[in-house]
C-alpha cells in the first residue's frame, strides 16, 4: 500500500499512502542494518536512539488511528 523509500537527505524511511479507505489496516515492514565499520582504536560501542515521527495531514477530520508499533531486534546482540 503506497510507497516506501529511504530518504538519505532526511536519514529516514518515508512511507507515503495516497488514500486510506475506512475500515482498512495496512502494515509496513522494514529491516535496517548497520554497515560493517572497524576503527583502529577500540572505541566503545555507541547506539543512537531510534526516532519515530508521524505526520497525518487532516488527522482530526480523517479519524485515522495509530493503534500500535512493534520494534523487534532480531540480532539480540545488545
């Protein structure tokens, strides 16, 4: 449903939905991975926080509801 693409200038995945008929449910599933980078000096591992932002134009008149979000780490390396 719609289109999803990585927008490097925003460092984000953008999912655009042109129309959202009532009584429907849609899911967007994405997998992100980090590049393999090694440093000469052993720097402590840092993890940036995940940020999630929603923009729903005309939200008050549309009646759209975001019921839930699920974030799963399949690597389980933390």
